[in-house]
C-alpha cells in the first residue's frame, strides 16, 4: 500500500455505531463504581460505619473492616462477571500501573474457588523494581507496596476489579503521584480551616476542587501507523505545514465530524458507567483537535478520573479507527494541547472560598483567600512552572498559542479595581456586594457573581475565572497531581503565614477586619506590582518586564526542576508535610532521567528517519531528475531544456547534504551527552539536543515541498490533520 491507499482508506472510513446503553444517563451513571450506594447495599452496617469513618477521617483501614469491605465488594464484583483484581496506581512514569491477579485459589478439594479478602484489598507488594524511584529504592530490594486509598472509589474495568492505591516504599517515601497529592489536600485543609474559622466557626474541613479540561488530537489509525515518529514519540518530528490549517478558525466549536461524535458518545457512556461526570465536548482550535471536561469534583477523585479517562480514550478511539494523541505538541505550527486545571477551595459548610460571599464578612473571607492564592503563586512562580514542566510540554509552552514560560496571574478588570480600591480605603471599610446598598462614595464593591465579567485572557497561565483559578499551563499528557500538589502546598504554606500574622494583630487588640486588611495590604501591593499581569503574555516586552519584576524566566526544563530543591521550596514542602527533602531530590533524579530518555528517543527516531526514510526518497527523485537530464543531453546534445530539473537538482542536493551533516551532528551530540556523569548534567546537555532538532527538521520540511509527491513516504500534515 502506498501513501495514497492509506489516505483513501482513512477517507472512506464511516462512523462506527457507538456502544451506548439505551436508557437515560442517570439510570446507569456510576454502575461500575463501588460508591456509597453500593456500600450501603453490600456492606454490613458496622463495616459500613467503620469504612465511612476511615474515608472521612483520612485514617487507614483495620484488618477486620478490610475483610468486611472485601466480602461485600467481592459479591458486587462477581455479579458483574469480575474474575480478576488489581491495585491501580500512579507511578512516576506516565499513566497508571496495574498487575492483575485472578480471584481463584485452591479449594483444598482439587478444585478452585474465588477468594478476595481484606489483605488483598488493603495491601499488595508488586515487584516494583522497574518503576522509577530516583534512588529511593535500590533495585536489589525492590520493596514497595500499594495500599488502598479509601477516598478513591473502587471500580470495574472489563473483567477486573480496580482498587485505586498509593504506592510507597517501605521507608515511607512516596513513589507515586497520589501520595503527595493526598498530603497536599490535607495540608491545604489544615491550613485553610483556621483561616475560615476567623469568619465562620462552623467550618471543619476545606476541600480543593479540580475541574480539568482535556485537550487532545485524533488521527486516523492507518495514517498514524505510517508515521514512525508519531507511533514512537507521540508527535511528528517532521512535516511541512498544510496550506490550510487553523488560520480560518473554522474548526473551533464547529460541528463535530460524525466519526468523532460516535467515538465521543461511546467514551462518554463508558465514563458515565464509571461515574465520571463528563459535561462538555467540542472541537478545539487546530484541525483534528478536541476537548472535553467533566463537572468538577474533589481533587483526588477528579485526578483519578482524569487518569482513567486518558486510558479509556486510547482504547475507545481504536474501536473507531482513531488513535488519540495526548502529546502536548503533536504538530508543529498549529496549536498544542493542554489540560487546564480549574482549581478552587470550598468548605464543608458549602462556601466557595474563591467567590464573593453573601455579606461583607463573606467578602472579606473571599478577598483573604483570593489574595493569599496570588501571594503563593508569586512566591512560588518558578516552582509552579517547574510543576508543569516536562520534555513534551516544553514544545508547547512559550509557543504563541499556549501560556508563556512565565507564571503570572490574570485577575480581570473587576478584581484588579477591587484590589486597588482596597489599598486606598481604611482597613475597616466593609466590602459590599455591588448594588445591594446603593452606591456610596468610598465603598469597596464586588459584583454578586462574576458571570462573564472576568474577561478571557488566553495568554495567561493562571487566570481568575469568577469562582476559581484556571491553571492553564498543565500539559495534556500530564498527571494533574504534579501541578495540584504544588499549588495546594504553596497555598497551604501561605495561609499558615497569613494566619500567624493576623493572630499577632488580633492579640494586639485589633478588630478582625482591621487585622486581616492590615496583613493583606502589603501583600496586595506586592502582587499587583509583581505577579499580576493582564497584558499579552506572548510578547518579548513581557519577557523583559517579567524579568525586571523578578519572575522566573528560565526556559530550560532540566534547570526548571532545580526549583524543587531550592531551600525555600524545601522549607515550604517540609513545613506543609507534602514532600520530604529526600523525596524532592529523588523526584528530580526521576524527572531528569525521564527528560533525558524522551529527548534521546526523539533524537534517535529523528536521525534514523532522516537517513532511511527521507534521504532515500529525495535520492530517488534526484535520480529521476538526473535521468531526465541525461536523456535530454543524449537527444539534444545539451541540457538547455532542463533548467527546472537542474535547479531542482541543485536545491535537493543541497538539502540532502544538510540532512546528512545535521543527522550526524545530532548523533554526536547525543553521544557527548550520554558520556556526562550526573543526571542533571546529561539532562541539560539533552536540552541543547532538543533545541537542535529544528536544524535537522528545516531541510527535511523543505525537501517535502520539493520532492515528487508520489515519492514522499510519510503521510503529510494536510492528510493527518483533517478528519472527514
Ligand atoms: P471553559 O472552556 O470556558 O474554561 P469548560 O466548561 O470547558 O469551560 O470547563 C470548565 C471546567 O471548570 C469544568 O470542568 C467545570 O466543572 C470546572 N469548574 C467550574 N467551577 C469550578 C470550581 N468552582 N472549581 C473547580 N472547577 C470548576
Ligand atoms: Mg477553561
């Protein structure tokens, strides 16, 4: 099959009828999740009570409760045809990990029976020597264990009961994403509750909420299979742009192609069965790019669901003849994909802490949290950038379609004005809801709700959206936990400092309003000057300005990771109990190793494809042109009629030579990087390798323009990007 056959096959493909239940969504939503309803049905009352206490109090399960829970779970699972069980965890590699065990055991009478007890539920010891640990767990004692996180509901995938677990070394060090995320959720609650109690003594717990928006590309699987680079690295390493891609903005929010709708419907139905409340779906900016988002929920659960949905997307897309691309930058020259993390805080009494309150006291509470979040983002802007940095996201950040590689915050006009006003008025001025008491001079007023008067600034990595902040710099393939853990920890730490300062002023006899505002005012002044930026984040002027303001402008991903082990970051993470210094150091080792390997793999694929896909195609065309020229000489005795051939020959020869030279240089650069000692040094060298990809890509993309279309071996952007 040549390239044209593949394109014809992709074009001829019709939508596949999606497998969706015929009843309404609410009838089957969550049917494959062991949620509270199932707990009530399948667990003995005393077991149920003990389990709920564990879930709410964040305590571990005792053996008796675990056995009781396992008994009920087994009954439920077997009613759904389950034959296997697995602990489902989130190691520091991409995606999730699982090791399935059959439920069978010998029954002592020559046969087998299904067993599942509390020990299988509570703890497993996967031979985890191949997971990255950054040196925490030497391979000769590959001891790590997984333990059920009862705050994440158990679910069924195919024939397997999946138990969401944390993954920890025997030393207690976290080896996964979930453990630090859970610690950060506790930290932010522990720090926020005393602050809330200044305003409302009934608050007992604070939740961090997450609503992720997942962007992704779909490509037809036959075309995908012909692109070695996509298959191995998740992105195209070459490819001339298509004459038409996103310049007309005709894909964004346009009607969704039927093949894609069929895929989305099946994905949604599967997600609903697993209790994932998908809410929105639409075409994104680039051709072939789409987005979906669920209704937000508590962060740990929301993140598990995002991990699960990425897995479901990959499987279900194949049934519909697609491959889903979660890479942040699969195609050069069109938008990349992110995973906006909408984040907010709310109390167990039902107050959203990043939305205006019902009265002046509620508004003061809102302003308190709002400003402290900004202070945390300012203080740890470099760290927050490091929390979203990866080899793959690096290709997206700083491009003119994604948040720039500088973390600033966007407030919108209304909140900027409110903060400015607060600096002008005395500290005991109440913050009123606009319009409620008529306009009075000198008052600080908030809109009752922001609705759409928080303007949209697509260039900002951290934007206020009326009742939440949207952290937009997170990569589409990332585990949200990396970013959310850092944000929660930074906010928790800031709230602790704030509370201590307020307490000091209260003890000195100041009123609550005055104490709070006296502490907030210098912070407001500072954030307005430093971290808040409402302009265009893509300009060079902003880069210079940001540097003047003292914001982190580092663009090398390996160097960004150093933010994690800076003294102030270590102090913040240890004070909040989110990471130990040892964990931070180990994780950086893992991050550098992953970075090195990703770039190394890309370099290898690029060099090999250049030499054995691209150069042969160019030489074949060259040979054809030479034959034409030789023939002309034979017939006419000269090459006067061959000006086109000769000029093409010259251009092609030049580019082919450039490809050969640059491919060799790339190989040498990798070898030189490999020879370096430490992971950091190698990662820094590989950053330069990644920067040099463009030099090899440029002559290849030129060749794509010149070489006979029939001879070009790889599906082109114009073929890959459009779904019929
Ligand atoms: P947009 O594209 O306009 O940003 P979407 O509807 O695509 O909006 O996604 C917004 C996401 O933000 C959804 O997941 C939504 O549930 C979530 N969200 C809304 N309110 C909050 C909140 N208070 N806290 C966290 N997430 C929220
Ligand atoms: Mg959004």
